[in-house]
């Protein structure tokens, strides 16, 4: 075998193409042009959730940004102006904790010793430690975002807008200070808000204890209470009972216990106690008991029974131990009874010096020691392991404690109805979040604990004087007017020293020592990013509320809530109108990713190996956004093979043959008119336009997942596996006729539309395809082109139905071929099609569709038949049914049947309705009917159709099959030699006689199929040769 034009084979170019397209974007400023596209037109108002850039981005960030990118690019290509300002979240515990670790600091005292100003400077520097990582990742994944002009939450203008909003809340009476129970992180030394707490719950198992409180003045009589927090017993000041429950005094093991009747069985079991008396809970009010601990003498102000309807019978004993310093209900009921707040725990969560046995010990660590102490003193009834959810700090992971502390709050509970009303205006994807996870949270909304006893954050702009007067400052100008000092930074080191005379009494006013919750920072982005109301008023009105946001589902307790809470409190409007919630990214086994488990995947490893498009596509198509996704590079590779590689191969096919033929994309007037195109061309255009309509509708409704699934089905099944495959010969053939140009025009139109349709999903491969198929007059980048619109006139429902039937015929035929075990390359004579009615007749009468079916099934003819014409039916006597009637005649009937052909018996029954045997008349009801295929037929079924394939191979069919086997081997050898598609060759062939006879008789076919100039049969030769075995026959090709 000799070839002209030998060359090296190309490498897989998909990932290389991404780097090339990035260079193209940079050189042509494509991202900036895309961001500016649509200026002056209608707005699509997007808001980027600000990440903190003190750690590199992970796969979950790629997921969220891909989902944002799809919708933004879709709207931009639809002609909307889509401002896409980037953002950076700078303040708060995440940054402080990171700096503490860097400095080796473990407490607030150490921060104070290090110096607050120095610490804040370190925080400022650390915020952007990984900003370059974020910027590079943003570009590499193809996410179009304006990072040259981002909003930065530590920027003075941004913070000034926050101050303005807080002043607005102050003037509305929504800001207040209170001494109350707040969730508190002893590690971070600050209270947290309810939505922060909601993000940190974990299931834990720890000891719960039943404790005996000795009734004062009684011998061996105890109140029995239950607690899951033994450490809070140190601050016990009362016991609560429900006034409406019945309680019992029971004798157990020589001592008497008091507990609720409704809890006797659960606590004490079925036996082992004797009920002495029962009584109402209200009868115990004021009854005194001896304190468990007396580290602080409280006298008659504490240690007596109080009444509380919050006491239930669901758990415990019906008697609740009360420590107002550590529980919200305890604190509130304590106000009613004027109970003391016995605070014996410091800000680090350690017992104070008065608690001598356990001083300076973290309270949770003291639990087992306290339990042992109660056991030793005879006050412990029992210990039971208890599994429950417990809150942990959402950032540092420390267990939270509930402390009574001074704090500042926003009265969100008074805005509950407004929050619920504004939530009704929001389109949630998935929809069930609206009234489920998010709506339920709003129904139970608590006042927002705004203040933080920390350093790196927006200072709470409230100044107070010794006379109790307060001023809330809402701007830099106002602060200058009050103090006479102009500042250009609003962080603590700058504003803390600023004092001024009280406008009411003249005494010195100092700022309260708090910063605010970092979630308030990011939740202010809709207005603070524009420095509203100090500038950009018109732009704010154009961009508020925002049309679209998207983040992970945990933001229902974070950013999604803070956005809505602030916009409701300040503007009484929702901050956003559409939101896509994304569930978790898990590892390939369905476990949560973490560095400690070693299952975290670096996005850059995926970029370098599988590519960003493959990663994007996997994240989009693998499951709906509200379901968790298992993730690994292997899964991304599978998605790449299933779709990206298929699309690339279609593009490569088009590029290769269009270059060989010198075909270039043509204007509408130059293309083959639609009505003169082949049926399969019109079909793929019909399917394409139906796809365009569906995808556009889905993206308009923020429903990207079914759109991605539909695109994958179209590309893999309809375009690649059907249209391109059945049309290969139209591209291969040498004649440059209208049919060939019809195929080129059609595939060019399909790829041109697909590149634009897919551009929001996979950004690099679509750019490459678009650049190949665009007209010179069209925009330089697919991301600057218009989104395709469906052409209703090209949608041919009848043709689509006929092609669907044809596909079922081919599918059933392939199944029959597989059942026969005969290779697809071996031609067969006839395929019979049963079922489908008139539609099958229409398909088989259509010359174009019939030609496709014949080629796909590799048969000479396809005939429609009735099933009864094909199947052999045999009738055999059903003795169980006929026996009772025939009785004595049964033997004679059986003997007569033995001499008859069961098929003939069935024919008589079906034609005559009955048969006479041994003088007895029998009907079809007396027989069992069996169906059987003739030995030469194999059956396949699909879509309600049955295809029967005649498997008899005569000599002519055998030769054709061998010729096809020869062609296949020659094509393999061409590939081995890396020959160009249009390179011509000379072929020498010899082998067994049957093989040589086939080559001689079908030489013209072999020459045409292999682009051979000559075929010499019976001789060896050529610069490259190979020996083959085909169906037991020897074959040499050179």
C-alpha cells in the first residue's frame, strides 16, 4: 500500500483550544466588549455574591459562578445590558480567624496585647492574599465578570452607605440595645445572629442527667429535673413546673421524688416506684429547695419553684432547671419572677474564680467533673446519652453558648409580615425553597443580633454619652459636623478615638465598642456597591431590585436572608426577584469534601486535564441544582466524553471536509434553498429550531438543567449519531453538486446556531466553532453575537414524526441484527416491518427516507407486513380445558391430532372457526396457540414496531460482505499511515480464493470507498503491508 502526503497525527485539541481562545479574548478585549454589550438597552440586573479572597476558590465556587454565567450570558446575547460588577467580602470572623492563626494568637486578650491597629492592618492585607488566584480562576473558567471595578466591602464609600442604612433603621426605631440571651462564641468572643447560628448546627451525642434538688425542710424528698447542659447547674436559680400538669410524689429506693405523672414511665420504668400522692403543678409555686451549689449567696431571691407554660412532657421530668444567664426562656421567665442572673462564666467560656473547683476550665470540659461531683454527693439520679442538634460557630467550629449580654439588635420580628410579603415577589429555583426552607425561616424570624465584640468590621455608628443620650451617625459629613474631624477611613482605629459633645446635654459622646455582623456588609451590596444615596441615585433606581442572584443553598440562612432583611427594613422591597439555590458538591462517594479527608479536588487540575468546558458541562447537566452532586475528575471526564468530545468531533468533521472541498460559510442568498434540500437536512433544521425554542424558554425561566439535557440529547443522538453518520457519504463524495452543498450549508447552519445556543453553557468550544462557521460580516466572538431565535417556518412536525418512525425501524433492525450475531458490514436481503400503521407506509414510500433505512440496516429491501404473515402459529390441544368436555373421546382426539401438523390445525381453526376430530367438534378455546419465528428470521422491537430480519446469506451477499471487510482493513491502514483524507493510494491484495473473488467482482466499489487509484488482486506489494484474518479467511493487503 503506497500513499501520498504522509503526516503526523494531531493531538487531542480540546484543552489546547481553551488556552488559544483565552489568548484570542485577551488580544481582542472580548470580555470587556461583552460586559459593555447592550449599554443603553433594557437592564438585566445581576448581583454577584462577594467571596472572601483569603483562600483559593474551590470547585463549589466554580459551580456557583457557572450557573451565574449561563443566565448572564444568555440575557446579554438577548440584547440586555447586564452589569456584572465583581465584589469582595472583606470583614468579619473568617478574616480575623485567618490572621489569628497566622500570628499564633488564640484570644481577644492577645489581640489587645498585639495592638488593635496592627491587627486590623494585618486583616486589611490578608483579605486579598488570594485575589490573583480568584482572578485567574475567573478568567480560566470563562466567567465574564468586571473585576477591574469591583465593590469592596471595606472600602470607605461602601461602609458609608452601610452607615446611612443603619441611620435609616435608627430613625425608623428598628435599632435597639438590650441585655438578653444571645448565641455566643467563646472562641471568637462575640455574639452571633440567628441566621449565623442556623448555619452551624451539628448532631452530637453527649450525657444528659437527671438531678435531684432537695426540698427545703423535708427529709429525703427531692425535685427531679433533667438537663443536657450540666455546666449550667452552677448558675441554677429556680425550678419551673407547668401549672396545668399533674405531678406525683413517688417512693423509689427509700427516697421520695417529685416529677410529672406523664413522665413516670419514661423516667422510672414500669416498676420500682410507688405513687404516694398526685397534685397540680400550680400547688408547688414558691416551694423552696436547697441549691446544688452556693458559689454566690443569693439568699431568698432564688432557689424556689416557679410556673411556666413552656414546660412540656415531651422530654425530661416535667420539671425544668432555670439558669437565666444561659437560656432565652429562662431569661424571660426570670424577668417575671425577678430572678437574679447568676453569671459565673467569663467571655472565654470558662468558669470564673468563684467556681473554685473548676475555675478557668471551659464549661463543656467541666461537664464530666460536675456529673461525678453530683454522683459523689448523692444528687445524681441517672445519666443517659442524648443525641440532639447543637449549634457551633459557623467559622471557627467552637460550640456556642447562650449568654446574657449587652448587644444591639434590629427588630426583624416586627417586620415578619413585610418579609413574608416581599418573599412572595421572588421566584425561587427550586420553587419549594420559597415556602419551605426559606419561608419557614422567615415565619420564625428573630431579631437580628447586629453587634459583634470584635475588631475587623464596619463599626456600629452609634455614639453615647454618660447621660444616656445617643446619636446614630449616617455619613462622613455628619461625623465631621458633629466632631469637627474629617476622616477618609471608617475602621475602628480611625473612628474609635473620635468624640464630640452631646447635642442634648453637652457631655462627651463616645462610640459604642462594637462592629456589626459581616452579613450586614454583604447584604447591603445592592445599594452600597453604588455608594447610594451619596451618588449614583439614578443608577441605583435602574438596578433595584436585582433581577438575579445565585449561590449555594446554605445562603438561605446567610446572604439570601441578609439581602431580603436589609432591603425590607430600609426600602420595604425585596432586594432580588429571581434566585437559583445550589445544593452541595460532594466527593465521588457522596461524602462532604474536606482537606482533612483528602478528597478536595483542585479546579486547576481539572482545567489542565479535562478542561473548563468539561467541568462546566458536568456541573450543569449531571443533576438539577437542588440535588447534591458527586464530584471527581473521573466523572468530569465521563461528561466530557459524552458531550464535549462528541461536539468536537462533529466540528472536526465539518472543518476537515469543508477545507478539503474549499467550502466557506455562505450568506442566505447563496445557500441551497430550504425546499430543495434533502429530507434529512430539513429534519435536522426542524429539530434544531425546536431545540432553540425550548432552551431559550428554559433559560428565560432560570431552568438551565433541562435545557442542558435537551442540548446533550440533540448533539449526541440526533446530530452526531444520526445526521452526521447517515450523511457521511454526501461529504465524502467527489462530486461537488447541489446535494453536497446542501449538506455543507445545513451542517454550517446547525453549528452556527448551536455555537450561539451553547455559548452561555460551554464558552471555549463554542467560540472555536463559531469562528469556523461565522460569516466575515458577523461579530468576531460568539459572546458578542445574538442569541438564536427559533424559525417557526422551519419546524416540520410531520417530517419529525416520519423520521422518528424511521429511527425506530433502524433501532429495531439493529436489535434484530444483534440477535442474529451477524456483523453490520454483512449485507442481508430483507427486513420486514410490522406495526406502525400508515406512518410506516409513508416512511417506506419516501425514497429519501427509505434509502437511509436501507443503508443503516444494510439490507436490499424493507417490506411492511402484518405480523400474522410472518409468525408461524401452532395449535396444540389444551387438555386441562378440553378434557372435562371430551371425557371418553379424549384419547381418540389425541391420536388423530398426532398425525396432523400443528400449523395446519391452527390454519383450519382460524379460517373455519372449528375442527372435527374423532367425531368431536373443537373450537379455538380448546387449544393453546404458540407463536414461533421461522428459523431464518430474527426479531427486534422499538417504539411499538417489530422488525424481522432475514438472515439467509447467499453467495452475492457474502461477496459484498467480504468487500466491505476489505474496505474496512484498507481504511485502518490509511489511518495507521496518518494519511490525509484526500490522499490517493495504490493497493495490492491477495488471499484465499473466496476473498480474491470478492475483491475482483467488487473492485470498483473498493476503489471508490478507499480513494485508491489501482487495485492489484493476487499479488503482494506496497511500502506498508499487513496480514489479516477475516471470518477464517486469510488476507494480505499492501
